[in-house]
């Protein structure tokens, strides 16, 4: 710590007129008349807090005290998954010290969650309410009120009570399009100011204690002001605040009538020296100046016009702000600027914290070699007495400890009476993509792209050991089934096999992958290790005996796919205990390898099977043995889950999967817990941003699954504890991972409440069980029976509840689902062989209930949108003179006979005669022939030379186009006409 008293060099600049300054007089903070003697003066909620309609939360807030958050008993979660712990944090946002001393409590942001962390007691409390990643936050002066905001769809502003953990105010649709990039709370904690993240930024002032969704005042900023990403209130006047971008400072003055601003005109001549980019600004405690830190280590001093000092009879002068001088503080970039009582505090990229007096004379410095670029400084609210050695001395003494947060994701606690920098937390500073759980112990290993590998004991949440790899980032991790080894795949294609406890390498690294390793897995007997990389290759390593000891060696590799590999999966052959290896790619190929026949540098492929016709398979796992037949389970990008026979690779079932905004990305079977029903199995999955549970067997019932937002910016991986009690999700570029506690009874209850048998499936039909669609389906079902018995027969009708399997396609098409020939074959085989493994007999008919399930599971999850057909025309067609994507009539007929499921000339003639003959009959003409000659004449007459997607759907197929899609098409046509007329 340096106690030298030194002055900083000042460079005066010529004040310039502010042409952007708006007219208006600064107004002081009006006296608050809303406080009630029944409500504590520290609460900005005033009378509303005592008499709010939400009596439960009101009582919690009213009786809340500092430190009580972790003392109250947590109720048992009613959700299938409960967030238990958050590891890592957003190091680009501030960390705040809520309590210091005996209770060291911090507040920080991890992804979309605000974490209140009691460091000494090792406890966390989570403030959950945002669905997007939190982009900014602020804390009131007394550390009670916390305001957070996010960026993304349906952005929110939420004000929390940090004493009770209750959200006391939520503002919807504040900046709904792009969210919020900066937020500040006034000294009296009654007002918020927010700045939107849009291209044209909007500034809003809110009195958050009022039950209204409207801001008190707002205004849009000019784009030339740059991206205003920092804002702060005047502590002595809540009606004044300033914001800054990297290049522009703006001063604001507001009242109930509106918001005014003044932005000084800045040019190369404004400052007579190199200033750099602006970082943060503060109001000087003298209330007449604003200070702004810069990347060149300077402070820009701005003088505020202060009309409050003028006589009342004089006209108000325009309010504004002008740069009067630039003070060179140091060479290093200033990243943080704060005011503490009568001190100006700076933090810089070298990890130094400096304290200055009001004249910018240096008072003291706190620094340490292990501290990186400072991102935030937060001071304790507890005042300490100076030590006796400094009593009566002129040597400066700071009475508040503080928390430092650095941009490299490290937190420090600094006691101002010593030079001790205590490391509180050191987390990943780059993407966290790799995570794995130990197969026998409560350990979880996490790796990041910065090369940091950490192992935690997750029951007590204790950090155990870590290792840093400087050469490359960690992309994937896997423990072997015995728990002796931990294998790590890296972004440079290398493989490290480590001791599972010490993390020391047990052999030399392998470098056989040409791209980043994306997947890594051990065989059940720990004899093989397989990896997949971004170059679509699978590489296998084998454990061998050399010189009396076991070691690993490279066996072989193969570029077995031509699109990204989504899964590699080890299993066991049913007729032996030998390992079985499969890989699944986005090329729709499932590749099986023969490990026994593979030799050095030659990986043998046993089978290649195409699993999908059009969809893209995304993940793969072994299905539990719930019947005599063995399956593996896949999920694709169309929200479908499919069961395939492990031997024949035949698709045995297609089922509707969870539909929570994005398809399933990864799946695993949940290990059984001691308290779980031994007959019940569960599946764990992640989507793009959610983690969820699915009850097995999968049958398409939506009430059997549940999902929760875990990482709004993208979940990269997940792992399950060996006892099935916890799920861990990795947040990728969010640099966090989360621990979720599993509560299977809650999912069982939700499934029970959703109804049994066919009730959940009736609700998935348009109109439900009593709707028109169901009645039409019944009519079609019984009409098929009439047709099979003969429409004109005079014999006694045999009413049945079944129809023959060969009639399934006709009924499906009649109710609006048009499956391909391959899909028809899969549907029929699914029913035909549904009991074959148990009875050895084929099923030849289907009842109405099973048909409804078949329809629900096979139809497109969200219908067939017009955009899908338009995309096909964009690929197959060309732009005509009007700018529309069209397909030539001849090419259209040729494609139907030569691509995909090819139609014969007779089949095409029959279809076109039926489709186009319908329109001819509606026009009054008759055409009964369906030969090629009749179809050709009808084609030339009814089909235009150029076919658009809309013509194809409405005129050829005769399908209805939704109004919303017609509107989009009309707007597109109008825009094209406009462009044409303009040109």
C-alpha cells in the first residue's frame, strides 16, 4: 500500500458551447409526501408495502431484516427440477457486497439468475424470474433493493427485496424489442432509469413503486451519440443523471413534464490531448462536476450549469455540461470510477485501486500482482474503527472493506487495514462446454475453453482440485465406468487421459484428431476410449498391457460421416460381453463399428443405416429394457423421438417428444434412485436453453415431461450424478454451470393430474373430445368400415371398433395429414409388429384410440407452415421478372418423377386429374379420364407456366392458406412493387 501524497497533472481545455443543450431549469428533488408513519422510512414502497393486495409477499417484505434470507426454512420444491447451486458468474457485470464481517454476503449474476451467496456459510439463494440472460443490474445505497434487466424477447425489469428474496415489482414491455443495456437506481431508491439496447436507444425514467407499466418520462437518443452503456443518478438530486458511451457524455434533467438532455459537442479540438474511450462516470460530491474515466488513464472533468444558484427573477439558462479540463491520472486504462464519502475511487486494468480526495490528490493505493483488470468495486456498509496505531495520525484510513471483481472472473475481499487480498472465487473466464460426473463418488468435473479443469464435491459444494491447460481449451470430458480415469478432449484435437483424483496425466497426450474433439466416451469395461471431432471422424483408443502395466494406445480412426457427428455411444453385444460402438451424424447415418476386427490404423465398420428420410437426428441413447424387445432411442429436429430395434435397426415407434421451443439436443437415462419406483424409468434431456425430465415409456403424452430454462444463451452439455439425484448443466459461453435437484414425485403428480389413457391425447386434437375434428374422425373411421363391407350391400352390418391397417393412410389423409410413403410404411409396421416380440403374431387392425395416438405421434408437431413450402421453392426455383421464386411447369413435373419418392407417369397423371379435375368440375366441365393424354391437356390448361408456392398450395393442392401467411405474402408483393416503381 502506498501512502505517498502526490498530485496529478492537469491539462485545461477550452470550454465550448453546447448546441445540443436543451432549455430548462434544474429542479431539486421534491419533498416526498408519500411516506406513511406505518412504513419504515428506508422503504421506498411506502404505504403500498403495508397495504398491498399480495398479502403473502407483503408480510415477507414488511418483516424482512438483513441476514434473515438464509435463516428461513426452505419449503420442499413442488417442481420436478429445483435449482440447487450455481457455479460461475457473469464477470462483465458488477459484484455487490451486501453484508461484510461475520456475514459475508455477495450478490452477483449468473446467466438469467441473481445469486445471493453467503460465502462463510457456503449457502446460496437464487432470485429467478428472467427468461433471458440478465444484461445489467443495480443496487440501492442501503443494499436492500436490487433492480435487474435483461436483453431478448419479452425483456423484463424486476426489482427485488434482497432481505426477503421477494420480487416486489416487475415491469413488462419496458423495452420489449431489444431489452435493456444500462440501469441505475436513485439514492432514495424510488426511481429507476433504463437505457434500451436498440439501435435507436430509448431512455426511460420509472417510479417503480407505482402500479403502472408506463414510464414517468422517456425520450429517444440520436444514433450519433453512440451506444450509451453506462448511467448513474446524481446522489444529491434524483432528477439529474448522466450516461456515457465510449465517445459521448449526456446530461439529463427530468420532472413530471418530461425529460431534457444536454450533450456537449465533442471534436478532436475539444481535448488538447489523447483522451481515449470513456468507461464510467460519477457525480463529484461537490455537486457541481461530473468525472469520466477513460482508457488513456485520464479523468475528464465536466462542469454542470447550475441555475439553482441564480436569482429567481432571472430567466432560466439552458442546462448542460461542458468539459473544462482533463486530468492525467496514470498510464493504465481506468475501468471503474466510484465515489465513497469524500473520496474518488478508481480501478484499472492492472488491478490497482486508488483513492483520491476531492482535489484529485492521491491518498492511497491498493494493489496485488494476482489481481487482473478490475470490473467492479463494492464497499461494505459496515464502518470499522481505525487501529490504535493510526489514532490521532494524519495518515488516511479507510473505514470500509471492499469486494473486487475482475474481468477474468475472479473475486477478492480486501480488508483496508491490511494488504491482504483474499481470493473468494475464481471461475472460468471462457465458455464452459465440458462436464462429467464420477460414476461412484459425489464428484463433478468441469472444463472450460480457458483450459481450466475443476473438480467439485457436489453434496457439500466443496471445491477439491483444479488444473490449468495452457495449450488449448477443454471441449468434452468423460470418466471411465470404474472411476479411475478422466479423459479430456481439447479444442486443438488432443486427448489427455488423467488420474480421476489428482488430475495428473497418466500417459502422453494423443494428437490424432484434426479438429476440436466434440465427444468422448469409455466402453463399459474401460478397455476402449472413443472420440468424435469436428472433421466428422471417429477415433478409437485401446488399453493394452505393456511391460507388465496397463497403458493406452491409439487403435484407429475413420472419417465415417459427411456431416457433424451428434453422438457416439458404447454398448454391450447381447450375445457376449464385448463392447459395441455406434456413432450418429446429421447425415442421418447410424454407423456401427466392429472393435474386435479392427486393427492398428484400420477401424472396421459393421453396418451403415439411414435412420431418417427428411429429419435430422440429434441425439442417441440406449432405451431401458421395458419389454422383451431391445431398443435404442433417438430424437430429431422435428420434435420426434424414435425407437429402433437394436439388432435390425428397424424403426419400431415414432413418438411426439417434448415441445419446449427447440428440439432435444442431448438425452440420457436417469440412474435409479433408492426412493424411486423400480418399475419406473426417466429420461433427462436438454434443448437449446432448457433442461427437462421425461417419464418412460415414451408415448407422446405431454404431461409426462417437464422442462425449465437453464441457460438462455445455450446449454452446451449436461451430466447426471451416479445416484440420479442431481443433474448438472453447462452453459457454454455464459461461463456457468448449474446443479439441479431431481424431484420425481412432482413429475409423477403432474402426469397423474394430466389424465389417464386417452384423455391427454384428446386434448391435443383440435377442439378436444367434444370438438368437430373428433366427430369427423369418428365419421371417417366408420365410413371405412362401411366401404370394407360394401356400400350397397344388403347384408346385416357388422359394427366394429377397428379398421384394417391398410386403410390407415386413407384416413390420415382425409383428416389433413399427408405422410410420405416411407412414413406410411413406418406407421403400418409400428402397429403390425407391436405385439410380435411377445406373442409372435402380427396385428392386422387398429381401433380408434390407438389410431388417435398414432396420428398425434406421427403428424408434424406444429403442422406444415407455408414457410416450409416456400423454402423448398427457394431451393428448387428461380426468380422470375416479378422477383417471385417460381418453378417452371416442365421442371415441376420432372422433379415429381425423378426426385425423392418418385412418381410414375401414371401415378402423376391420376393425381393431377383428381386435383385439377376438381376445379374443372367446379367450373362446369367434366373430365373423367385419368390417362396421360387427358392429364397433359388438363395440366396445360390449369397449371400456369410458372408456379409459385402459393399457386402450388392453393390452386393445385386446393389447400387453405392461413390469413397471417397471406398477409405476409401480400406485404412481400407490395414491397417488391414499391422497389420496382422506385427503380
